[in-house]
């Protein structure tokens, strides 16, 4: 049994808190908003970000981030765009033996940095790991089983975190390919838009399976060009996460693509939404990365052109279908 | 434009005939049953195996297998268990320059041979290739797009077949890993049963994505042990086919697993079915292969025990969830 600190009380942070508390760990979760702290501690419910789930008594909420950081393992679950800010606050206040596990997903807009790169810049001496994989927060909070990738350059750290977090609802698998482990989750939302388009147009399951597979090939090419390993993308962090994101209307990016495929305009769809559709931003960032690392990403490029360069949905589909024949592993 | 012969007029052979005829090729399809030949030639419909699809005029059916074999490219689409018999009939009657493309999927029960192994035994001098990937016949026949893997040891043959078959509804990708390309489609049905069980039990999308991913890892381990390449399984023939089979009630194996998960007994489910649920047989064959090649296949083993050794569905799920933590790429 461990003492686990969780920085960030959004849906995913709350789901992880519930899963780990249910497994018997002591959990302290930090929330930015005082009303979230109060609602967790007094109502045993995160009414702002996870209404309807009755939280385990072992979860303690706090408004003091440094208090949550004093634990055996600390999970960082703030939105990707706030990770740098969070680390600046934590710096100098985390015990040297405490591994920090980044559970957010994404690329820092502006810099194009991976979250591990932000971590290395902001807290170069700390032990970081990445937790990623196919995990809808709603299912994890309900106690349904899932499996995740734990990536850390230091294999012992990865194993220590796996052993610390493993329980009969959460199965971790370790890898030392930190870069490869992050690319899948960072890029998947763009592929989910492409799959949504195919789905919205009624092009069938064969086409969707093909698009997921060729999307994976693009992601693996990018990962390899950035110093990761292609085969890491065969794991939960790659194909696992991609399957989930490209198969369910619960994914905002997939449902966004589906609406495009059905003929709605981008502005119209986004205008109706409160939450961010990350793939739209990632598509832009990805074009910069593809160019920088000289990687051919035809599906991502098609999505980009469809969103920002007035390529019609029909032209986009035609472009995805009519690419020249090529060997499969390139 | 090519002249294409298709040996076998089941659903998949008929769908391929329609797809290739629509792309402008001349197609001759061989059917075992005279009534199928008549129905295709006179009614422009395969009333036995594909009712409801109006067939292209360019499709000519024949009851003479050797007539269908006299073409630029010959596709072999008989059921896997009949491939050996078909090749014995064709032997000596196929032009040396005609590539033979095996479009069936499966393992020969009894011998445990891959279809390429049967081909090498029966017609050692012929140029064989494998066509595989995520393809529901019903969608292909309707003119919906798909992508496939073409595998041949001789890269020129693979490329020649890709170029010959490629059209805007069928995108082939080539590989020279003939073994790797076959393992995915041969084994996927067992994984589909496992995914069906998870689905039937209501364990959620996270668990299904995790199971598909870990299923892929098992398949890749087996492929590598048999002399194929792990990375081939990242392609359409591997993860592509697996996604399709593990995601849709159109898959007989997935729906069989789902019924098991909901509490029905195997005998009860199979008794109601006319068509074969291949995964049930493959599960047996796979245990022999896993042992022969010394490969750890925990998911396949669990399915086997669930089908043949009275392991309960709940015990099966517990066993799939509680495996020891391991590195992801093993």
C-alpha cells in the first residue's frame, strides 16, 4: 500500500484517484478550485468534473499542491498546456526519491515539446515516468478494468511504478521508450478526426480499420524519426490508445470528424462545443513536426488541409484512398 | 486492365470479383456448384452465397476450374481446408508466369500448416502471394473502400500483383514477410472470442482496447517464433484485421464470445448456428503451435480453457486481468 499524490482533479485525475483508492492506497488529490476540494472532501463527489461518481473515503482533496507532492508516488494530471507551470511550482518541493508520473497527454502548443521534454527542462534531476494507454476516465472511475503503458528511461523506476500502481483493475506494462510512448497519445486525435470523417460518410468498417492501421504507420514513422522505436507503437500507448480514440463517439475528436463527414462545417461544430477538440490544434502542430523530422504523414496532412485549407471532405477521402502503392512497413 | 481468374465463389470470392470487375478488369470466377454458375451468368447474382448484390456484367462464371486458371492473375478463394485439394487439381494446368494469390485465411486443421506452406508443398515451382487484411466481404461487394496486404517472398511478384489489383476501392500494400502476413488472420478469431467475452460481460472499451493490443503482442510473438517479423503485425494483415474482427457483431467469432460473456453455453450458441465459428477450432490448433514454438499466449490459452476445460467466464476474465506485470514489448 502506497501513499499517492495526484496533481489535478479533472476527470482523469479523479478517475485515477478512485481506482487507486479502491485498490487500498491512500490518495491525496490536489485541485486548483477550492469548490472542488470542498466537494470532494465533504460530498465525496467531484461535482465539477465528475458528477455522479461516489468517491472512495480514502481520497483526500487539498488546495495545497505541495502537500499532494509529499507522497510515495506523485501523478501529474494537469492539462498538458499547464504542465510546465505546474512543474515550476513543484520544483524544489518534491523529495528526490519520489517518482513523478506524467498522466496528461499532448504536445505543448507553441514549443511543440513533448511532456517529457518539458519535464527534463523544468526539473532535470527528478525521476519522471509517463503513464499512457487506452483509458476513458468514465470507465476507470466506474471500476472497469484497463491496462496502461508506464514509460521511463530508467527501467527500475518504470518497474517500481508498475509494482506500486498495479491492481486487478489497472494493469501496467513497462517500456523504456519514453519518446515512442508519448507520440501515440499526442497524435491520435488527428487520426480520430480522419476516422470520424470516414464514419460520418458511411464508408464502412474496412475503411476505418485500414485508416487506423495506416495512421499507426504514420505515427510510428514520426516516433522513429524523433528517436523512439517503431515497435513501441504496437503497445497500449500506440495502437491501444488509437483503437479507443478512433472507435467511439465518446471521443470528441472522432465525433467531430463524424460531424464533418456528415456535412457540417467546422465552425458550426466547434461553436456548439464547450470542451476543446484537441485534434484541431494537434493537426497544426503535427504539420510542423512532420516537416521538422522529414516524415511523410499523408493522413494527418489531409486532415490539416480539410480543416485549414478548404479541402472538401470528398477530396480528402479521395486523397486518402488514391495514394501510390507502397510497401507496408514504410 | 487484366484478365483475372477467381477460384471459389463464396462471399469473399464474389466480393473480389465484383470489386475487380467494377475497376474494369475481366473476371472469370469458378464455382463448385453448377447452380451458382448458372445464377451468376443468368441472373447476375450469386443467390447462394451473396444474395442481393447485382453483379457486374464483366463477371463470367464457369464450372471449369482450369478455365478460370488461364488468366493473368489467379486468386485462390476456396475455404482454407480445401486449398490443398484445389492446388492438386490446378497443378500442371497453370501457366508458369501466372501468379497465384491466396485470398483464403486460416490454418489447415490436422497438419497445422499455414496456407503458404500448403502451396509450397503442392506446387513448389509456382509464384504464390497472400492477400489478406481487414475486409468484410459485404462492404467490398458494395463498393466501399478497403486496403489489403499483399505478401510474397519475391518482391517483384508482390509489386506486380499490387499494381495489377490496385484501384480506387482496393489499396494494396506489399510485404515480403509471407509468414508474418498469415499469422494475424489465422489467429485473430481466437482473440475475437476473447474480446466478445469482455464485451458480453460489459467490461468496457478500455478493456477491449487493452485485450486487442495484448492479443496483438501474442500474435507477434508467435509470428516471430515461426520466422516472421513482429513489425509485419503492425500492418493491415495484423492489427488491421484484428481491429475489424474484434469490433463488430458481423464477426461470428466476436458475437460467439459476446454470447459466452452474456452467460450462454457454448453448445447452445454453436447449435443455433449454420456457419462455422472458426475461432473454436483455431483455439485448439493454436495451443499446439504455441507449445511447438514455445510461445507464451495467455489470452489464447484462456480462451481455450474457457471452451474446452470448463474454465468459467469469470475465471477467464480474472486470469486475463491478473497476469504478472511485464515489459510491453515481450
